[in-house]
């Protein structure tokens, strides 16, 4: 947040708290203050909220923005019940963007443009100074099959494998075309992973909304739900992506950390400067899939961000679990 926006936010909070009577000139100033605040953080940040259930209130309490912005969206794919906190506000995707990159490649497989057994080279970064040109230099590395590249991209979050797939499909622009064609307008990729990592840290996501390489939590959940339901990919391509997400090895202290050991989770994590995230599916004991996107910034460090993701995931699991008990009672009548 720049100094003007910080002062605007503080002034707005003071005026609203005092309930002062405003002159026309002062009212104009307040409008300008509100506009500056909303341009940076969105109207959700200052709007009063009335929660429809203790479940929603608990998720909102865990996702409070005091230590840094937190965005959450979840959707029960069986019942349609959703919950969101700052669901329409952009957050840095970091490596959660790899879900969209792999999906774009798999659409090419479905169309016959690529094959899973085709061999492609890793894209390995060449050392360069931060911000030295719009694209970080890379060189070709070892050859791997597309199927292996997908596995490395999702299960280990391998950046070199991701950029290999991204180069094959035609770069960020090709992924964005696939996203727009799929009706996903609040999720887009601006840089390859090598450039994203090289230039990381230029913006503090806890204080500033950067729309580059960003997604709203609701847009990510829409991407996840469409993949799960087979809206854009064949059954075989869907199985490749979902299977890799189920085998994800990163983020053991995030979404999975506080869930029961036998809980079935398929997910993809993301980490950059002052931001951590986890997106994917939590399956309830009765089999219902919950699409989840959790984006956390600030909080005093990565361990605290991980812990916040874990706590929110557990609250979602318990809240949607209570829905399941209600559904079983209704069915029994």
C-alpha cells in the first residue's frame, strides 16, 4: 500500500468510526478516499458482512486480514454450497498457476497436437540480474516425456518442467487464450516461471494488489470445478491431472496438515515472497468433493502462513462435514 492509500484507509476508517456529519466538500473528499481504498483492496475489505451461518463466520475469522491479505473460496461440487472471503480479490498464484498450464497442454493432447510420450527439454534458467529484460533467459536441458514433465510440475512443483510445457503450448498467451475460451476471466498468467522467480519480491502482496500472474480465489475454484467435472478435458486427460494432484508431495504443512490421515486430498501449492497458497480438492468422508482455493499473504512468515492455510482447510472440512450429517438425516426421513 503506498503512503497515499495508507492515509486514505486510515482516514476512511476514522470517519466511518466517528459517524461524522460531512460538508459537501468533505463528502467529496470521502468519495475520493473510498475510491482510492477500493482501487487497491476492493469494496469487500471495508464492507460490513452478515454471515449466513457459524461455519461462514468461522472461516471469515480465520481469514481475517490483520496480518496480511487472505483470500478463500470453496465449493461443494455435490450440493453447490459455497463460501468465500475476499473471493473476488486478485492474489498471486505463484505455482498454483501450474494447474492451468498443465490443463492447457492436456487440451492440446485431446486435440491431437501433442502426445504424452513426446519428448521435450527442460527449460533451465540462465543467471541474470533482477528485472534485466522482460523475460529471464533460459537454456534447454535434459529431455523428458510430457507425462514425466506433468508429474514433475504438479507433484514436485518443478519450475524447469513447467516452463518446458509452457514453451510447448506457446507461452503465457496460449494459456490465457485457453482460460478465456473456458470463461475464466479473473485468472491469467503474464510471465514464465523463470521470470516470475527471478523478479520475485518487487511487490509485497500483503500490502499491494498486483494483478500480474494473479487469480481471484473464486476464479481458481471455477477452474478446479470445471476440471473435476470434465468440462474442458477428456476423461483420460482429466485423470492425468487429477492423479498428479493426488500425488502432490509439496505443502505437507498446508491443506493436509490438520485433516484426518485418511482424508483424500488432491492439490497444488504455491510459494513466492510473502505469500503461500494451496488449491485443490478435499473429499469428505461421504465422498463429496470440495473445491478449495486458499491464498495467504503476510502473517509474519511462511510457518504462520502454512498454519493459517491448515486451519482454514480444517474449518472447511468440519463445516462441510456438518452439511453431510444434515444431508444424511434428511435422506433418512
